[in-house]
C-alpha cells in the first residue's frame, strides 16, 4: 500500500511538470512574436532615422540684397571689365555691338561710358550739351554715332579724331555753331537743323574726306557753300542764308568737258539765291538742283 502511494505521488509530480512545460511552450511563441515585432519596430525606426540623416540637402540659391550697399572690394565681380559696362547698360539697351540710349530717364546730359566693343551708338533725344575729346577716346570700334535731338552746342576738336572706323555721324537737331575735325573714313554726315555758320566750318573740312558720299547741312545759317569732295553723291544745303555761287562750287570753270558723275542730288531751296543768275554753276551736273526756287 505504501508502495502504491509513493508511485502515485511520483506520477502526480511528473504530470504537474509536464503540464507546466506545455504551458510554457504555448506562451513562448506569443513572447517571440511580441519580441520580433519589437525588433522590427526598432529596426524601422532606425532605418527611418538613417534615411533622414542621409537625405541630400537642397541647394540653396542666395538672392542678392540690392538694398544693402556692398563695398567694391567685397563684391565678387570687383575688378572685372564687365562692371564698367553695367551702369550704362542699366540705363540703356545694350545688344551685341549696339547701345541704344534714347529718351533716357533720368535725363542724360553727357555721353555715357560705353562698352569697349560698341560699334553703333544711338543716343537720341536726350539732354547732352557737349561732346568732349575723351568721350569716345577708348572706343575705336565705333562705326556709327547718332546724337539727334540733343542740345549739343560744342564739340571739342579731338572728339572724333581717334575714331578710325567711324563711317556715319548724325548731329541733327542740336545747337552747334561750328563743326570739329572729322575722321577720314566718314561716308555720311548729317548736321541738319543746327546753328552752323560759314565761319564755324573750316574751308577744307570736307575736301579731305575722299569717302564722304552724303552731306546734310540743311536748316542752318550758312552764308556760303564750303568746298565739297569729288566723292559726294548727295548734298543738302536748303534753308540757309546762301546768296552766291561760283563756277567752281560744283564744277571746274576752266574745263567745260568735266562731268561730275558721282553727284546725284543737290538741294539748295530755301536760300536767298536765284539760280538763273548762275547758269554755269551746274553745267557739269547730271541733273539740276531739286526743290522750289524763285
């Protein structure tokens, strides 16, 4: 009987341990799933943190502060030639080789500093009063200058002397009383609507210009016709105070066979001049002067 009780007690103890073991197996997967979920959560958080750290930084574009003055020494473009051109090209329109400064506001009273490669300058309808000898000194590439509609009353003699490439010069609608020396390659000069007088134009100023083809001196105060080069095609001298002509003005008085083939158009209307009194003055021309005469 004691033996049976002992065996029965041992079996109960073994059964208790087995039941406990089975309960542990059932709980273990749940614990493992929870542990695995925790690990995944931690790993995901770590990965997200890692990705945030590794994200490339966006490129930041700095916008210049135009209201804050910058010293010349601190400017990144200091010392560059382009800076010298910037002020003019803010006031005017600068295209390749051409500068347009027309009716500039605020009023432009002097010739602006030009980019060194300027070929064509249009500075019309401003308030420029004078052309100095240094205004174009460093711009050897200029081929055309148009200063129409300013209030220029003086041009220094050396203003155009260094412009070896200058071909067209327009000074119309200003207040000039005399003309400066002109460059040798000039083909066209327009000085209509000024205050030019004969004493303000040197006697041989045009005679030496052997490429001059177009000369416009209308609406001035000239008393006589200056010496004209053989190269002229068109000359306008209307609305002046010209009273006399000679046989040498357009022709060669001693050579009755001489014909001035280049001259295509002469205009002398609006002068106190009677053409009928000068029949030999136009004998060498291919056509008589145009316009209305008395």
